[in-house]
């Protein structure tokens, strides 16, 4: 399985289109837990204002993707009202999503920057602005596909220079990250990871930290905690979760949780 599919299968995300049409005036979007926003501009012009008050005029077919909860406003042009498709991006595990966490607060690029993305947007706009049967599930499905094209575009063009997605885009580091993501229960050592990357231990460790932003060992621990959180939210027993992410028992997992999060798995779960 490829590196992106492993994460998308383990940490599901889906879209829910809530607006299609010409926007008038100002639309405000609040921070919503475990949710991002996607806006596709088909025509017209708008000004996007983020929660820091920074504004940007958009007057060409564009994708505006807020991967994480982020308050923002869209101000429609009076002279050229924007025609939009707007969707919520929902992270279904009720926890942080590693892909969203690896992205900047806003991704903004023209639809023409990527042929596949532009093609999918064309199909989406056709469905959104016509009255065909099965319209809502169709536009939701097309928006799900569109998000994957966005992620592919980011990885293939190395638009993210640091973090997990940068590592997944690297020809040697991606092999290691894929193996870690697929088997968090494996006892990963530096020598084995370096062999997978076809590097010496020192070169691999330096490159991994430079690209991903943390040491290989710390990444393995953080990934195990991320997977453990997802399993805990599925009401899996702590002992089973511990085994699934490479720890002998619940006590060992609890020690890691306390070291990283200052709370036990049970205490973390009670906050959710």
C-alpha cells in the first residue's frame, strides 16, 4: 500500500458540501473542532480574510483549503460575485488528523496548477450547478476525490518542505515512514530504519530530522501515540491498544502518555 493510503485508511476524513452558488456580502466561518474548510472558486472574485486579519484578493479559479480549524471570512466582490462550492472537511476519528496537522493553515493555489485537480473541479462544478438526481452524494464524493488530488499535488510538487508530508515525498525517507505507519507495533531501531533508507545511521538520522523535523525515535513514539488515540476513541481496551502500538502492556503505554501528554490514556479519553 502507498504512503498516503495507509494514513487515509487509518485516519478517515470526509467532506460535506454545504454551499453551492453565487455568494453575496460576507460569509464568516468559525473554528469547529476536528473540522477544516474547502472553498472552490469557479468564477468571479472574493477577498479571503484569515483569523489574523490578513486579506488576499482572489479573482481566478482557485482552491482555498483550510486543513485545520481556522476562523476566516469571505468577502464577495459586488462587481463580480463569486460562484463557489464550499465544503466542511470532517475528521471522523474525533481527534487530530496527522495529514491536517502536517499542512499549513491555508493552502491556496489556482485550479489550473494541476490537470487532475482542474478536471475533478470541472466535474464537481457541473454537478453542483445542475439539478440532477443524486446531486448531494455525487458532489460530496467528488469533493472527497478532489481533496486527494490536492494532497497528491502538495506531495508531488514538494510544496511542503518540512514535516511528515515532506518526508512522504522524499524517495528514501518515504520507505521508512510507510513501514512505520503500517506497523507501529514493530520494535523500530535506528539501524533497521537506516537500512530501509539505504543510508548510514548518522546520515539517515540527520536527514530525517532535517526533513521531518524530529528524530526517528521521537517520530515513532509520536506516531504510536497518534494511533493509540484513534484506537482508544474506538473503545478498544487499553491493553489491546498498547499491544497494537508496540508496548507490552497498558502500564507501558501509560508511561509514554504521561511523558508526552502529562496524563494517562484514561485521563486523555475522559477529555474527549
